[in-house]
């Protein structure tokens, strides 16, 4: 059962939208190696607004993800890709439905 999650909001710098989209698509391959990242979504919310939603069975899984390769890559490229620092919110999962 999923108990914890992250919601990350990303605002691309003008002209960097395609690079942010490519970054999110590439991130999927990295999180596939994280056993505690049960669900991961790269999102486009608008022309320049993107997001990540990922969910974990517990706080240890969430912390492992925050210490992992995608988070490191995100922060390493933040100044280049984003007009403001990524907004990372820790959230609790109240209910979920995933494939069996």
C-alpha cells in the first residue's frame, strides 16, 4: 500500500520546455531502478509548467528517492532549466488504485 508521495512543480525557463520534457522522459529509466518508487509520473501541466508525482510505501522509500539519482540530476540542472527552484512537497497518500 502506498502511504507517502512527492509532488514536484517545475516552471521551465522560456525556450527550455523541450529540454524539461526530455529530462522527465529520461528520468523514467532511472526510477525504474528504485524498488521503493512504486509509482512515478512526469507531467506537463501547461505550456511551461511541468511536474513529477511519485509514490512510496513508506517514508524510507521516499527518503531513498530524495537521495537518489533523479533528485540529484534535477537539482544539478535546476539553474539551467527552471525559472524558479523546483517546489517539492511531501504529501500523504489517502487512497490509491494501481494495477495488480
